[in-house]
């Protein structure tokens, strides 16, 4: 496996062997280590000193299922800190099959571009493509398909990324070659835009990949691991039938679904946007309630949402989007949410940060909660780059500043996710302390709350639970495994299998404790970078609204003391 | 002397005696102590928990000249930290003559208002004035004059304050009842707007004021002090003939006049905007090159700038404005700068932060440097509250974010002033470490550079010089003395006289060291507040552009190490 460096300043590419110190790193482990070592922590995130790094996981392109995941790392223009955003699709597998452990994009081409980077096994081409400038992603991918054929995987940006907006995503094509998967959070699309890169195309015909010590033994473990995924009721039954939207009902039942810009914990009419209802609607309309989005996926959490006439509206309508583009805006119309989801993918925007930005605007009185037309118009403003569109596309904090409005549910500038910290206290610990800013994928305790192992409303045990989750997930993000398969990985049997497969991949004996140590190293690198960038424990705080405003229906506030938050990362000793 | 509290939530006012602990505090000493004690450090600056406090100096309304200065304190919406902004005019004297040591505005009226607060000796009236909503300040003051007569001093906001913009100022009327003096920095106008307060009117007929132990002795000292002001070549000769614009020539000669958004240290064509040239132009056009702006002023740094036909254009065209609205924008046309100055006063905007915001927009390519028409149009955008106007009116950082542009010369969100830290290293120390954000009035070393006592380009001695200046100025800001008379106050003879007058005023023996201790206490309260608000030493840093980009013509960067910056406030031990 090699590192492919692309200097957008000189438009040159070079292949280099993986530094011996980094041989055992993959995914988030590799991106965070490289960003921490190579990027000046106080640089302009949109300047030439920043780097954008794509790294498949250690187990991507092995026989293990659900490992077509990629970590994209950079210094984030949204948070000002280090960022790893994780995406699926077909690109991660394709990149690993071209023998690439990490694609490092550096420098900046000034006014030139945009460019296309085309990668094949051992070969790269960089070409200017001015005709694609400003193009939305669905149309872009159609054109790329015409020019390059079907056998390419694409990660690309829409106009939002070209504008340099802090909500801009990098979109990744799925198995049907639609740009509907995203490395959404942290404004990665803006960094890609600042590099003058419109799209990276990778041939899906590569035949390289990581070497295994004992392929037969690996396959045996991978098979047992697949069985665990299948057996788990979440990955085996709920996700295939309803996708991640299966969470709408239980989280509303827990009163933890932040709605109307986090004024309430339940969305009125949530039943009409639940996973159950969505599956019914799609079935009635003859869409695909279950759909495979990523290479090697056996969970099939994706879907194809269609209009009443059966026409494609969007793919992979997810829980977090239903929350951000629905609950937060007081919108309980699934067709509108599907339309907003499509627009976000097409413009190249994180559905979560963008939804929350619109929610803050509504909360400030700019538009009325529940106004579906206004929501779609706001998305089009972002797409066309109007002044107000730029404000919205720069995220919730920019909107709060614009209107002098203080109810901005973010940490380090990044919006919370669909779990209110007042009704799921431990998720608040993760939001506050994760080096990523508020991030549900960095350590989500929903599983423990739903299983009754932890009281979501009590401050007891939340710091410990968040710490464990953050370490575990940081380790998972090194492997390339999909987070949704975390239930299998963190089971007693699964953790042993995972250690065995990683040992097989790295050619050495690996225990579960070594895997967790991998997670700790990731967090350490990330915290180090953020410290150099100027972050202190004062940045590990939730906004005051969560301490001051009790959330209906439980009418609780966030209860974890600052001193306890500061204990979350005690173990790092940095 | 009393405290007058106005609760804008309940629209009630109350008089209360000054807390014994605060008996010896005035001006910035009083505002910073009260803000530190009474305002929750993490509150929304535009929310009801914040307070806006007006406090004349300890010596305001005594026989000492040049003491009609007021400190306005609050938690700043621009910096997020504590703020003291100092203004002159007739209001400070009038307020003190009504026996008021501090006017504390608290709460918020929600959607109601705007209101007028009318203060007479011992009496207050609060009335709604919806007809004045959105009105610019010159027209507003005209109407107030019609309604309330000439014997009122006014501090008021324009549309910018009502919009809640972070560059919004509070304008103060001068001796000719023109709203051309300003408490400009830190967005105080937005806080006043959030309180629903359009204007505070104070009768100039009050006959109260501070008690002196020995009036004859005070008068004697005051007379000697006046003689020092007169004798000093800066206050006695340069300021009366050219105003503060007398600095344009020497600072350009030092290569320290940040121009074209701080890309150069000299403005091409600076000669046409120099104090010498301005005085000539005003004289030729039969305006008033020398003019008295504040009550009891003997310096007369103000002027009345007129157009070629002798019509009023603006009053008190100052050095910092010529820099921010001229040098930073690449504009060397004095008539345009005068027009921009008038617009800023009329809309209620800090000329400095607003000028730098426009400079960042030009630097990002939004408009061309030197485009006078574009500059005036941008001001009108702010006045009418367009989306782009709000971005500009929220200051340089908001503009940088909007355009994804990193060349934003601010500290803690507040723009630098007309002394580039690369060519005046010690001013950089003050910008970085002052609790106010980048602020030239918090500790300006220009006098030492011009007199040759300190090398502006060397890192040697700058931290010590900035520390001394910051302590001295914090003390001066407690007295009500105009900063321009600082030369007299900090002379050996003047400091003795000042200690004597303060002792007379406070009824106890006071040494110069006690005066400095007063300054240290102010800084301690301010640093304490900022620490509670989440600031750390990482916030005491200049932006990277000053370290990375050598400034022509000297081609130096900012040289003071971070560790040395952190020593500036060693003595506080907080």
C-alpha cells in the first residue's frame, strides 16, 4: 500500500511508500496522524498549507464485509480544528484496490481550475475541466460517466464546495453511481474546493489491496463476523427494513429528538416521518425501501425514495437528515425532507449543519418553522451563492452572528446531531469533548439508552460511557468498518474476531486491548492538533441554551459539570 | 454620586447609593468592576442578562479641563469579552452633573420599543418612540432637539445598533449638538439596541457632581495641569492645528500605516490625506480646522470638514478614520473619507471596525481597492440592512468567514488600529494582550517611537513598554481625562498633580503608585471576566498574517514570541 501525493500548486503527483511509522495505521488513524504531523495547526483551512487526506480503513479491500468506508481528514474550516469525516460508497474499496493507503492533496492552484484527478492502479491524470465549474453533483456525475465510463468511483464537490462554504460536503458515489453518500461534516468540500479539485475519479478495476498473513484464516473470521452482523437485530432486521430512520420513533419516545431548533424534544407529527412510515410510503410507491449503497455491504440501510408517480427523489434518506431537515425545521412532510436531502447531495452540503443553520435562521425569525417552501428556497439561495446563501452555507454560527441570535446548538462551530444532550446526557459529553466538535458518530450512547443499560437523564456514568465510546469508535474508524456494524465489533465475540483479523492484516499478534490503544492514539493525535490550533478545555463546553433551557417533555437541562467534562480525556495525559 | 438603574424588561428606574466598595471607582474602573460582578460571563451579549453601563470619570464635573469623557462598559458582541469604550462630547459632563456615577441599563423589552430615556437631576422618564425606529443619528438628534430643546446631551444609536450589528457604535453629541463623537469599539450600539434604547438624553442643567475636599487646592492643581497640556507640543500645538490627523505623516514615514488591508505600511498618496493637507483644505474652504468637540476641552482636536462650497460634510475627522476608511481601502481622497466618516456617525458605526471590514471584503476580491463609489455603497448596504450589509456590519471576521478569506487583521474579533504591529512591535503586544481585543487606546507606544525612546522594529523592551502603557491608560480611563492629555498626566509633574487631584476628590492621601494600582485593578477585573467567558492565553495572539507576511517597506514580521506575550500580565497573578 502506498501514499499518493497530489500537489495542486504544481499539479504534480508522486507515489511514495508508507512511512514505516505509519505502516499500522489506516482510516482515521492515518488521516489524523498525517494532519497532526504535516499541517501547521494555525494555518488557514482554505489556504495552501492545509491538506486533504483520503484514507480507506485497514480492512478495506479485504474479504470482510461492510468495509468500504473512507476517512477524509483535514483542518476544518467549520471548527478550526482537526477533522475526520467518514464516507461510504464505492470509492473507498476502489481506492484501496488501487493500492492506496492514503491520498494526500496539498497546495493550491490559485485561480486556475477546477481540476479532475483520475486515478488508476499506478497511474494518475490531472486535467483542467472549466466546463464543470459550478456544476451540481448529479449532473456532474452523469457527465463523468459519459466521459470516463461506469467503472469509476467518484468523490466530488458541488457549488457549495467551490464557494468555500463551511457546510460543504464531499459527495461519494454509491453502487448505482449516484453521488448520494457524503463525507458531510466539517466543511471538507470547501477544502477540496480551495484545492481546485472538482472530483477525484478512481478506477474500480484495481486489483491491489492489503496483504493478509493467512487468507483462509481471515476469511473464516470474516464469515463469523458477518454472522454476528446478521444476528444483531439492529443490523439484521431494523436497518434493512427502515434504514437509520428506524430511530425516529424510539428517540421521539425518549423525548430526545431536538425539534424547532432544539426548543422541544419531540416533533409534532413525528409519526409521519418515522422509519416505519417511510418504508410504507416507499413500498406503496414502488420505490426501494431496502437498497445497497456501499460496496461489500450486507446491511443495506440505504433506500430509494420516490415521488407518488414512482420517480426518483433521493437515495439513502437517513435519520440524521430527517431530523436536521425535518425536526429542527418543524417540518413533518417526508416528501419535502426527501427533496431537501436531494438538494443537499446535489449542491454538495452536509444535511445536518445546513439543516441546523436553517433552523437557527427560523428561530431568529427569518422564516417560520414548518415553512417547507422557505426551506427549499434557502437551499437554492445557497446553491446560487447569494449573500444570504453564503451566510446559511457557512453554518449555524454564521447564521447566529448574522441575526444576533444566541440559540445556536453547536460545539466548536459544528452542530449537534439528532440526540438532545438534555435528554441523552452522555451524548452531550461526546458533543462537548470530541475533538471533532459536536458529533454523534464520535461516541453515540443511543444503544445503551435504548437497551436500558444507562439512564439517559441522569448525570451518573455518562462521562465514563462517552469516554469508552469515543475510544472504541476511534478504533473502529481505523478499520474501515461501517459504524452501523459497531454492535458486532463491540460484542465479546466480535471484538475477538476483529483483533484476530487486524492481527492477520498487520502480520502480528493483536489483542482487543491493542485495538483500543489504536483508538486512544487517534484521539491523542487529534487533541494534540487542536491544542496547537489554540483549543483549550474552555472549548469543550456545550452552549448555554442546553444548561439554561429545560427541554420538554422531561424538562431537564444538561447536568454534567465542566470539571467532569474535563475528565473525559484524562487518560491521554497530553 | 449615585447609581441609576434602568430595567428595560420592566421599564422601571431606580436610584441607589454607590456600593461602599465602589466609592473610589470611576469611569472604566467602575464599568469593568460592575460588569465583572454583575454580568454572567457566558451570557448572550445581546440577551437580557447583559448590562450596558455608562460611567463618567472620577474627575468629570470637577474644575479640571478635558474630563468630559465617559466609559461605556458591557460584554461585547464583537469580542465576546468585556468591553470599555470611551467617548467624549457633552454627555459625560452632563451625566456627572446630574449626580450620576453610573447609569446601568439592564434587561430587555422584547419586541417593544424603541424607547427614549430622559434623565434630569433626580428624575427620569422612559417613553416609547416608535416613530424614531430605524432613524439615522443626525436626523434623530434634530428631532430630539425640537422635542426636548437644546439643553440636553444625547447618546444614541443609528440603524446599525438596532440591527444588532457588531460594528454598531453609540454616538454622542458634541458642543454643537451633532452626534459626531462615538463610543465606537466593540459593538456597544448593538447592546443598546438589544435593550430597546434608541437614545439617552441628559439635561445639561444639572448642578450636582463630585464633592472635593479642598476646592481651592484642586483648582490650583487643575490650573497647573492645564498649563502642562498647553506646554506639551502635541496637545498645545499639533492637535489644535491638525487634529489627530497630525499622525498621518509620521506614521507613514515610519512605514507603519497599514494600507490595502495591511499589505503595505505606506499608503500611496498619503500626503493628500495628511493632517497638514486636511488643515489646508478646510482653511481654503472656510471650514473650521480647529473646533471644540467636548465640554471643558482646551485641546480642540476636533474640526469641521466642509465641501468645496463650504457645506458641512463631517465633524471631527480623525486619524484612525483616515486610516480605516482611507489607508486600509487604498483611498487617498479626503472628501470621500469625510463622507464615509459622516455616514458612519449617521448610521451609528465604528469607523475603524467598519473600515477594516470593507478592507477585508476588498482584499477578498469583492470590490477593488481604491474604489470610492464601492466604499460608499457598502456603507449604504449596512444602513439598509441588506444581507451583505449585515455581513459587513458584523465586522472583519464575519466578512472573512463570508468569503473564506484568511487575511483578517483582528484580535479577539476586533480590528487593529492605524499602527501596524510589524512596524510598531509594542503596539502588537497591546493588540494581542489587551482584554479589549486589538485596541490602540489600551496602550499605544507611538509617543515612544516618535521620540526615539524605543526602536519600533526590534522585539526588545516592547512587552515591558506595553505593560506600562496598559496599566497607565487603564488608570487614566478611571479619571475621565481625555487620552490625548495623557502626555501631561504621565509627565513627572503631571503625575504628581493627578495624584493630588484624585486624593482631593476621594478625600484621602493618594500617591502616583496608588493611581497605577487603580489601573492594575481595572485590568485584573477585565482579565477575570474574560477568563470566565472562556478566554485563555491562546486568545492573546496576533493573526498569522502578521507573523508570515513581511510588511513593506521594512519587510519585517511581528517578532515577539508567544511566551513573551504571556508575560505581559504576569503581575496580575490571576
